[in-house]
C-alpha cells in the first residue's frame, strides 16, 4: 500500500448489511455480472466483520481494521494507525499517525469524500454526523437512504459529479456507503409487498440492483487515473436464522461478510 497511496485514487464501498452467503450464491449463479468482472478469481473472499452493526463496524474500518480473513492469522493489514505492539502491521502496510484513515489520507494530499447511505451518515442528529465528519466533503440526501427505491443509482450520480468537479491533479479517496441492502429492501423484488416484508430473496434482489449500477461507480472512480478499490460488507443480517432477525447480534449470518480488493484501470 505504500506504493499505492499517493499514486492511485482510492475507492472504498461498503455494501451495508450484505450477507456473505447470499453474495456468494448470486455470484456463483451468474447473477452479479458487473461485480464478477472485477472480483479476483471471480469470487468473494470470506471475511469476518469488525463490528455487528454499521456504526461500530465503520469506526473500526476507518481506523484501518477492515474485515478480517476467515482463517487463522495474524493477517497483515492494508492500513494501520501507528501503535506499539501491533501484530497486523507489516512492511507493506500504509502506516499513519492520524487517528483515522480519512485524516491520514488527507494529510498526504488526498481529497476525502463520503457519500452516505444509512442513517449513521445522514448528518441529521449529532450521531449521524460523526462518521461523515471524518471526511473533508460529505453528501447525503433522502434519495440515498434506506427508504429510497433509487438509492444506489442516486449515489452513483453524485459520485460522478464529485469526480467531475475535482482537479485532475488532486488525488481522491471516495467512500460510498450503499444503503440498498439494508432493510427495508422488499421493494427491489418484483411482486414483493410491504406486508410480507424483507426476506433472503429481497436481500438478493437488492444486491442485483446494486450490481446493475456499480459499473458506473467503478468507471467514475477510475476516470482520471488507476484506482485501488475495496468492496466489502460491514456486517450481515439475519432473516430468521436460528430464530434471529436483524443484526447487532453475534450470529454467523451477521459476522461473516464478503470482501474484495482490486485495481480499476482507467477506461476499463
């Protein structure tokens, strides 16, 4: 990462609430063609979330603790704040002295931008301003939120506008929190109703909706130069698994998440 930071633009996409099993099933069935083009080996990496709900997980992610590979470690990290005794900071880790990654990247010349999705990014109550406040520029509109049927395409349009407005010589760290997978998501499945509510099937339909538009986001992020992209979930969610529903709880459906990182080539 020491060769990437400073020379590449950076994109971090959190597919909020996406379960690993559903992400893997759809990929294997050929239902995520746009994501499949970019995932290394054409597969998701299985990882463990650093938190069981959005706020906790993103606080960890923005401190350099991305989802952890689901195998015995230690696993060297891409980014890490400098502190004594770290067992996951390696020679290739981008090490910084700031308390958070957006601030560290801003200190080395990046313009940092947050395009929010779920309520922890809406800036409306004080708690909703904490995570966006880590960035130099932040955006949230009702159309980006969980109740919007066009949330992700609206977020992508804003990302395109952000990139177009930035001078070509300015490095960019773009973060997008994708709200479409989060409940309510029933309206992404034709024929589903609010009375029946969210299910594994509507969760899958929401991911297919995201896949239809994510190519535009990748194109915008790599429009000016080569871009290093991280696409992952912050946590999963339960749909009646072992009697559990939702997240902020310790179930495999919540802690097991999909992850990938890869390079986006300009014009690809």
